[in-house]
C-alpha cells in the first residue's frame, strides 16, 4: 500500500492581534524590488483592515471580486496582469474568506506555470512551485488556509488545482479579523467546516490522522453552534481553530456527498461554496442521518434561512451539466459510498436529488 506523503503549511502564527506582525513576517521573503501583492476581499475596500496592510515600495493591494467563486479566467487575468506590470513578484498574500485565499494560491502558481489555470484543474498536474504565498482568513470554516487545493470554476468543470505546490507557505490566524463577519455568512462558512467533519468521519477513507482532527473540529462546531447561546470573542477563536482542524481532517481523507453535489451548483448557478453545501446538506438524510438532524437544529437555533427551489425551471441540459460536474468528483464519491459508488449514485438518482434543491 502506498501512503500519502502529505505536504503541510510552512509556518503558522495564531493569536488575537497577530495580523500586526505581517510586516516582519514578510520582510525576509522580499526579493529585490519585486513587490508583495495583497489580494484582499472587496468587502474590505474602504474599511480599516485595508489600511493595516503593510505596504512597502511598489507593493500592491488588489481588491478581488468574490461575489462569485473564483473562475480560471479571473485567475489568468490577475496573473497575466502582474507579469506584465512587474515581471515577477515576491509573494501573493490572500486576505479574506475561502475565495480570496483560493485566488491567492492559484495566482501564486500561475506566476510560475505556463498556460491557463484551467490546465491544472485536477490532481497533481501542477509542475512548478509557485511564488511565496500567505493566507489570512477573515472568515472561519472553509479550511482553505490549510488545504492542498484551490477551488476554481473553469470552462468545463469546477475543480481545484490539487497539488503539493498549492498549500500556503505561511498562514496568519487572527481571530480579531473575523469579529464583524455578517451573521449569515459566518454560519454558512462555519457549516462548511461542520460538513467537512461529518463527511470525513463517516467516509471510507477515514483513518486515525483524519479522525483526531475531525472529531476535535466537530466538537468545536457543536460547542459554537449548538451549546453556546450567544456569539462572543471566544466563539471567533474556537471557530478559527475548528476551521484549521477541519481542513487538516480532510487533507488526509476526503469530503463526501454534500461537497460533490454542491460543486455542480457552483459550476452552473454560481452558488457560493458554504451556502451550496447547506442547501445540499438539508436533503442528505439518506447518507448522514444524524449529521442532517443536528444541522437542521443548528439552522433553527441560529435563525438562519437556507434557500430552497434553486433548481426550479432548469433545463435538462442544465441538469446534465451539473450531474457531469458532480460525477467527476470521483474521490469524493468513493470516500462517501465506497469503491462501487457508481452503482449506488446513478445519474438518475443524482438528478432526483438536484430536483429537491
């Protein structure tokens, strides 16, 4: 049996206010006059956080549009623009939620790899290490800060650049940065972590490495969304660590049905990842009965609305596209349903599931 040799994050700094150390963290990574480029979630344009970014020389802040999940065309445009303007850069720093961090990872890789980012959607297709990259989450739950993928919507598929060159060299985990997140957004992203854990812990790929992280992350999610009765600073701290541990759990196993189905929604409808997972999880009693029951309790307790009927009025061609994208997520289905997953999850069964959404 071949065991996976898992690439982890280079450096991690954690703590309230640690964002203030970013300047000294980046200083030794600067190469001659090549700038550091900060890809910052457009939510922060004109807000105090943007003014705290430690710019030096010809460093640049680019406020990235994350209204929709990152597209390969957007990644290519950003990377090409930087190459034309600067030739090369010292590093790419992603500040924001999962989409901003995924963009940073992808742009870093496309500074050193030829062609389009669409050419690298899949497993272990990236040939060259990217430029230095750091991730700074301002939402907790996606696990994008620790994952070896960067989820992108391409011309024919929604699939990550999964490779050992994808993980960040540095992450900065400052719970202060998540304090003012919109309530709904915080919930959807937190549920991404919860669903990671349910899928990882009940998957066929489960092992003690994944289990130890997954169980801890799941317990923290339950603490924050079930047992606590109000949101406070400690909730921000806890959820940030749940996101990290949840990301580590799936790094050595895999996610499952909710993610596989929501990739189809993301590709066709542009549904954002966290809310997409919630929409799907609402209908997965057959696969995760206890998890779905608890999920519905958390939705109710936190007064969150999960959209319904988003697939109404779609054409057969639309359904075929979504099914094609979803069925392409083979490792996810195999983790969820085993080696014979194609006998269990047929196109017809998946079509019926999309109909419910």
